[in-house]
């Protein structure tokens, strides 16, 4: 394979990854950010009780 072909292929892959990231970011549900923060705090502050608390946090998640 020539370096020019690899350069073009790398450019296409990078562009596809960039588009995928933008789509993922723009379609996320911002209403779940507060729940994510609560879950992260719970996981780091109380790792032994997190599995029990995790189920109640899952119920608070709003579908996108």
C-alpha cells in the first residue's frame, strides 16, 4: 500500500469518528446529567452500598 492511500484512508476514518462523536453528543439527554453526578458521587463515597443504590438510580433515568 502506498502512503498516499493510507493518508486518505486515515482521513476518512478520522472524519467518520468526528461525525459519530458530534451525533452522540447532540443526541444525549441532558436531563440525566444530575442523575449521573449522583451515581458517580455514590460510587466513590460509598462503594460498598453502591450496588443496592444503583437500582434506584436506574429508575430515575429518563429515556432519550
